[in-house]
C-alpha cells in the first residue's frame, strides 16, 4: 500500500494538483529553513526530512479520507 501511496503522491505533485511551490504558507516556512544555511544550500538530509514529512502528511490525509468515505457509506 505504501508504494501505491508514494506513486499517487508523486503523480499529484507532477500534475500540479499538490503544488507546494505556489502555497504562500509553505514557501514562507521553506524560505526560513533555507536561511539557516549559508547560501541557502540546505543539506540533503534536511531536504529529505521535509520531503518525508510532506509525504507522511499526504498519506495520513489520504487514509483519513478513505476512512471517512467508509464511515459515510455505513452511516
């Protein structure tokens, strides 16, 4: 299931339905994070941590949505 969620997450980003670049709040936090390092060169491990956090948020939202849909159908 996790591989399917990763594929769906990547698809949503590639098709600009999940667009972090145009979200002002996300960009404000990302800019603050970049400013912590000289020249804005974020270490790869920190960038990976941010990407992992984004994926986990997406996966949680997807699973919650699926549970809510099931709840509505049985309710």
